C-alpha cells in the first residue's frame, strides 16, 4: 500500500507539472486513460492529442468509433520502423501504414490499426517540432480545427495552440458555376453507366454507378441539401456516413431505391432512380440558392440514355 501511495503522489505531481493547456473537463474514458498512462512512460512521446469525432463536445461515439491519436515524437523513425509498441493496446489484427514522409521539413507517418479485441486506433506520427510550429503559427490546420483534445504535453509544445472552431470540413454553399458543373458532370458519368450496363460489364457498371455517380456526384448534392436545412453547420461523415441522420426521410428513401442487385433491368432502374433523386435534390437546392436548374440538359440526357437502353444488350 505504501508503494501504491507513492505512485499516486508521483502521478499527482506529474499532473501539476503539465502545461495549463491540457484539457481535463471531458468524461472519463478508460481507453484514453490507458493511452495517457502509456504515453507518460514513453520517452520519445512528447505530446499526445486526440482528434476527430471523439474530440468534439456533445457527440456520442458508438462502439465502432475510432480513436484518432496524434503522437508528437522526438524521433518518428522508431515508431515507424517497429510495430512492437502497438502491443500495449492489444493484439494487432490488421493494419495500414503510411510511408515516412517529409511535411514542411518535418518527418511524419501514421498507421491505422484494428486490434483483435475490437479497439481501432488511427495513429498520426508527427515530429514534435512540427506540433510546436503549428502552435506558434495560427490558424489551425483542418485536422485540428475540426476538434481536438490535448491528452498529454510534456514540453509545452501546444502552448499557443488556438482552440478549435469545429467548423473544418463543413461544406460551404456552392457557387452557381459549381452547381451547374456538378449537375453536368453527373449526366456525363451516367452515360458511362449506361454503356457498361449494355455491355454486361457488371463490375464496371456498379463501380461507376455506386462509386462515381453516387459517391462523387450525388452525395455532395445531398449534403448541400441537408446543409441548407441545418444552416451549413453539419460535418458530413466520410463516404456518406450518418447521412440517414441528416437527410430528409423521403430523400433517404429515394436513395435506398438506387441500390440493387446484378440484373440488367434492375441496374437500368437504379440508374434512372439515381438521376431522379439527383433532380429532386438539386431542384430544391437551386431554388433555395437562387440557381436555375438545367432542365433542357436533363431532358436531352435522359432521351440519350433511353436510346442506349433501347438498343438492348450487345453482349
């Protein structure tokens, strides 16, 4: 008991020695406690910052939410070259590792680690001097401005770091040119989907329909729609995550109708459903932003697609 008491006294004085910028007003999290305790004992770790969703006040992460952790290191190379240090957090199931890179004259890397026990941590490995430079030269980069919490700072590297605005990655309203170009690009991509469906190239058709037409073109338009409804205050989830939370229910039901199986006719219907949803969403966006929808371009594109469909399968 005597040694436990000494250890607690030691931790108390270490706490008092921390720079005043360390934030301690968040609810307790055993994973963060574990990370902080580990970092305290790592000489190369000079500071540790939590970023992304778990660093934003009033959010409710679920059991699958990652921990995004920035490690400010006196030497990045040992953490890049070895994965043994990851054993402190569990058994590594699989991981992705960034190359060792030079950013503004400072080394950096990172890895995304899925542990067998269920924990997932995205580590950003920064040279400590890089964090010090960011703190000394506002404004914040987007990664930090989206939300951060200082978990540990042994050397005062974060002194002067501006508080986050939590506005990074929130879309801005499109200009009329951006609005019209996005619609025209969508119609062009639709012609590729039609071509691949007719050829029976299922993988290519699905890839263009789901990954390009929906992800790259329709998704931003749906985000514009719910940003207008929420006064341009929502940070969209990656690849459309949490869209069901923000998008109007009828539009989300229409979105569900754009996903289908492998059949010829059903993929054509999915394509037309996608374009119908695009029209519905951007008509409302255009009306609220004062932009005219290119109805004639849509009419001609749909006529062209129908002509392609009427040819029938060519293979």
